[in-house]
């Protein structure tokens, strides 16, 4: 290293290093910092999530008024399993033929009822296959209301775009609507720690096997 | 360093800091780890059926004649699990591995998804899809043409069994068409049928009340290898074992190999291969000599025990004198390698028990026995009078179904029916057998190709895979190559379907209605109803419907004889008042049938015949009176002893299916390295024998028989007689898909046929063999 000092002057020894260059360097740092902060916080989420539209723009408010409550289509079966998002046969109870003049209903009848094709709904609350979730344990035993985890979907008149994580394939509703880790409402995020937090709060069993059979 | 470069460095540092303080790297890490657990779009992605309502549908398994009741669990429209149905009289919740793996039949590979027509050479595997309408139209046109040429008798049909409504429909079709050539695949049932016919004078199913017996002598029967109605026998076997532990029962297995059944028995008696009947006659000798037989039953209900004089004044030596003169214990001991003392002990133990039962039929009972050999074992039951009694044998009569409407026959049909059967059954050569398809390959191979249309112009194949299950598969294959028109109803591309000109795929058993009529060996009359559990997955059609449509397409009296709307309607009519019970429970059992009961004997002498006069009346004339008695004749094996010094026997296992339905891959995975090692079949050999051939455990060898040869690996087994090689059955498929094909060797490739001179069945259970170490 000592030989180095006999050669061309070192950068830190040049006359040009002074307050000016310090500021320039600081600004460079700041530009890099702020730019990539923006990339990470704003651009990345936009790129990471693709916006998909539900096959039919379903009006929950109208249907809950007609059918009465969440349970009329999303219910617990005799054996305790949850019906989840109903199949076409549920819609057929009323929509064998078009009963209104809504273009969305027309889509239902023409593209699905008449073709006997199941509607490929995009499920916001879909969890990975390794997760075992029992609705009965939560809604029946825990007496938790649907909207606590799913939001007040019953009041919605339009469907919300399904923001799919391009890498994992799960919805943004699972990853975190707002910002990773930041929750304003209980259902802004539904990853493992969120389930765990709620279990902890209520003194419920938090062992691995409770959800991972 | 220049300012610009320093600035860039600072920029990069800032970028790094900015990114780190943003969610990007952390989210990317988390998401990547989740991605690695989803396998989305990758070849290893496991298909998960859509979630939905869970339902359970009851039906009856049709993969073997056993008739177990099964419950199929479905998630929405997908069948996901098969279990035995609790409370079913045959299996009561139990199920065998094949039944449990039954989903493979529906969703597994090699399914024929549409009707196919052959393009290119036989066996090439080139098919073109045809519509059902075209296929039926083509075939019916061809058949009508054959008929008009006065050759209706050349159209034949081979069915897995002759029980059940679809085989009956095929028989009906041939009858209305004008052909006597309905064949059913050979099995132990053929021998049992003849024994019932001649000894009892009855038609039905031979029932063994294993559960209630207290001294069971099993002559090589694989009670836990799949004999009888497998799950039912397993349950009875368990009951026997429970009783045995308390000293209340005994199971003795006489077999040349330590099978699973032998290993679990109270005693395993090793015998020379093929000498089961000789042992039985030796036991009979002791029982008769020491007067241990049931005198009352013999005097009142048996004919042919004492010598009798015929109408011409000739005295015929009968059972008593025959066993006393021809089967002294020393002679039997020399033939069978069973020590004399053992023979005495067994005979006395058997005769002195309150419910002694002798069981016959080697292994699973896939191969028929000779009649005399079977009678030798079966007659032990008569000697002790354990017939129509609890813990004994009985004849379960056929359950009557609704009568078929009369068949309309025109002149062509009547003319055709006058012809002799191709297999020689029901003719002077083989008067008592009903079907002898085992004779057919050799017959065909001797005919010139040009003459084929005058002998067998067409062959339907239903629920059978003869190119795999018959002995000497090479002979069968070359015969099948010659048949001008072959129509297979197979649901999967099996070995026989490879030779077909048309494949008209049937629904699998879980996709169709069918009657499972009176499974073998049960002590009560029962019918099962196979019901559709899922909608047919592909463009397949119920063979019953296809036959009806074919008949209608052929017109005339044939169509007149088939005035059925469809198969389901026909089946419903046939099952009449039993239908509702069948749909609700899956089975219909005749509870009024009692095992114990005097059912009489409808033989010419109105007694249980040990000397079967009925056989003579049936058309089999022999100068040798021993042909009408239970008898043992040494097994005629081809090949010279010095060229083929060893004996090869086939071994049956519950883990491998050696019948029409191929072993599903999940089952093949359950066998050990002493059965299949990688893709090599493993044969068992006694270490002593192995030593003389310089074979070490696991060595590769060439196994040769007069019929063929194959590469094998050897496995040392002390439970096998020296001089004997044991080869598992059920492997060596050359069709289906990659998961089934190419594993091991089909033992039928190298075992030839042996024709029983009295009845004409192929009674081969093994052959002479030679083994040589492969040095490579």
C-alpha cells in the first residue's frame, strides 16, 4: 500500500474535494435513495399485482336484499363444511332465464347458464393449500361475523378488481391491501401472522397443527 | 477516483438504502418462498379437485367376481376414495387393495376414450376415432353379410364369465344370429360347476362355510391370496384364526410352497407340486380303512361308495375299493413326499372333527382343476358327511331372475345353430364342458388363413384379456392375428384390445349399472348391483346398450329378439322386485336360504355320487372306470426331464392382479424385491437348488421352459421345495400405460397348456423348467 502514495494523487487528496463535491455526492445519494424508495414503495406494488376483473360484476347489495343475509348463499352444510362461493346451481334457483335487463345478468345467462359452465370466480380470500381453515369453528363456535374477516361485502354493488400477485398467485387481500405490516382494519391483511394475532388475542390455540394438518 | 464515479457510487448506495427501506426485497423474498411451494404450472404440480359438497355413493365393486359392497366418497363430481361398505353381507366394511385402488380404472391412463377403428397392422397401435353410429353400422353390415353367406356360426364371442346380464345378452345375440360359439374364460368355477352337476346333480354355486368349520384342510387354496370371494374369505379366515388361538379350530395348508396362507396356518404340509389329489386319496384311504367315515350319510345319501352292478351285470369298482386298493399310505407318501405318519394324523384329525372342511382350487382359483382331481379333494367332505351342514359345503341355488322373452329365430339362425362349436365343447370330443376357449388358439393356428372365414370370421371380446391370461400367450397371439374381425369392448388398451379391429369402449364399473351375480364360494345366495357413481368421463357406452343397438341395426328376427329400450330398462325388468332393494342397499340377499338343509341330490341315483354316472350320461364314455371316480393321475408335463430338470409353479398374491383387470401401479408398488426388482421379475428358488446352478441370491438368470424363456432374477427362499421354481403371476404386461407396462414377465408366456383328457380344460398349474445363470 505504501507504494500507492508515490503514484498519481489519490482521489481523496485532490484539490477538487471540498464542500461542493460533498454536496454533490450527498445529492447523488439522496437521488438514488429517494428514487429507489419510490420504486420499492410505489412502482413495485403496481408491477407486482395484476388487476383481474371478475367474470360477472356481481351486485351483493341487491342479492342480500332479495335472498336475505350472507347465509342464504354462503352457508354451512350438514357435515360442517362451508359451501364457499356458490356454484352455478345456486344461481339457477332464480336465473334459469333472464329476469332483469342488466347486461351482467345477460352475461350470466348466455355465457354460463346456457352453456352449463361454472363461473370462474376469483377468490379474494383464497389461502394456500397447506392451510386448513374451518368456517364452522369461526362463525358457529367463535360467533365471528362474516364482515370481520371479509369486509362488508354484502353492501357492495360492484365487484372490486382482483389484484393477483404475479409471483405467488394469491390476492392482494392476503398480502396486505395497504402496506405490508400496516393494517387499518382487521381484514386488510390475512397472512399467517394475522390469523395468529387474532388467536392470541382471544386466547385460542396457536399451535402449528391447528391450521397445518 | 473521479467525481462522476464517486457520485455513481453514492447513488448506488442510496439506491440500496432506499430499496432496503422499501418493501421490495423483503416482499420478493417472501413471495419467492411462497412461489416455491405452489409449483404453479410446473410438471410436478399436483392436481387438486375443486372443493365442493362431499357425498358418499354406495355401489358394488366389479373388478373381480367377489362382489364386495363399496362406498365411494366424492368431492363434487370427483370420486376421491373407495372404502368397503359396513354391513354388506360379503365384505362388511372390508376391501382388497385392487378395490381400494379402483379409482385408477377411471382416472388412470390407457383408457379408451372414444370408439376406435384399427388403421395399419395388428398390434401397431394405430387407431382412428370413429363415431358410435359408424362403428355400429359398419359392424352390423359386416355381420349381416356373413350371415347371408350362411356363415353365421363363424361369429363367436368370448366373455369373462357367463354370469350376469351382459354376457346373457351376448349369448342371446349369438343365438338369434345363429351361432353356438359363446365362450367364457376358464376358471375354477368351470370345475366346480361340473362337480356340482355330477356329484350333487345341481346348478348353482359351490359354497364353503369356512367361518364355522373347525378343521380346514386347504389343498393349495390361497385363502389369503385371493381365493373365492377374496374379502369374504379373508374375514372367514380371521374368524378361523381367532378360533384356532383358543384351540377350537385348525387350518392345515397342503402346498408345495410356503405361501402367506401356509405361513398363517396352524400347520403347513409341504407336498410335491401337483399331488394335492393324491394326498386327498391317501387321507380317504385311512378314513375308509379305519371306518372313520360318516356311515349314516354314506349309507343313506351316497352312491358309488360300495361297488355297484350295472344293467349288463358288470360290477364296477367304486370309491371304497378304489382308495383301499390303489392308494395305500406308503404309495401316497412316495408320490406326495408327505410322511406316512402325517397322512394318518391328518386323516384322523379331519374325520374326528365336528365340522371338517376340505377346500380345493390352487391359488386364487384362476385355473380350472381336472374333474377327478377336484372330486378327490371334494369327496372328503362327503366321506365325513359335512354336506349341507354348518361348517361344511353346500350348493347355493341360482337366484331366479325374470324370464327372458323368447328369442325369434329365422332359417339362417336355426341352420347356424346346428353347427358344432369351434372349441369342441358339447361335442363327442368334450361332451361335458360348456366352453373350452383354451382349445381355440391351437385349433386356429392349424387352419390356413384363407379358411379362417369359414371357421371363425369374427370374435367379440367382453370383460376378458385372453392374450394375457391364457397359458402360452405366444400361441394365443398368433391365433388372434389370424381372426379376420375382432371387436373388443375393453375400457382400457389391454393386450387383447391391441389385436382388435374395433374397440367399442365400455364404461368402467363405477360409471355403469350391472348385476354382479352370485360370487364364488359364499354360503348364501346374493346378487350385487353395480351403480354409476360418476357420470361417464369419456365417450364410452355401456356394452349392454351397444349389443342392443347392434341387434336392432341388424334387423329381422335379431332385432325382434332385442326389443329392449336400453340396458338400464332391461336390467330393471330382469331384477324386477329386487331392484329397489338393490338400489338402496347395493345387494339382494335371499335370507330364506338356510345352509343346513336337506336339498336332496338330483343325480341319476338321487344320491350324492362318488361314482359319477351323470358324467357317462353327459356323453363322456370311458373304458376306465377311474375316470368316473375321484382319482389322481400324475400330471402330464411336456419336455424331457433331463433337459428340463426343474418344475416351475405359478404363485398368486393378493398384491398382484392376474386376471382381466391389470394390477394398478399403486398395487405394484407394494410388492417386495423378492417379487419384482426394478423391472426384472424375481423367481423364488430353494438355496440348495440355487447352489447346484451356481446362483447367488439376486443373480440374473435365464429361465427356460418348453414353451418359452425369459430373463429373471432369483431370490433364495427356504419355503420352496428344492427342484421347484416359483414365479409370481400378474406382472409382465405389454399394454396399458407406462406405469403398468414392462414390469417383470407374464408367467403365462412360458407356461404351456395341459389338456385334461376327461373334461378338456387346460389344467396347467406349472411346467418343467431349466435355469441358467447369466454372466454379464
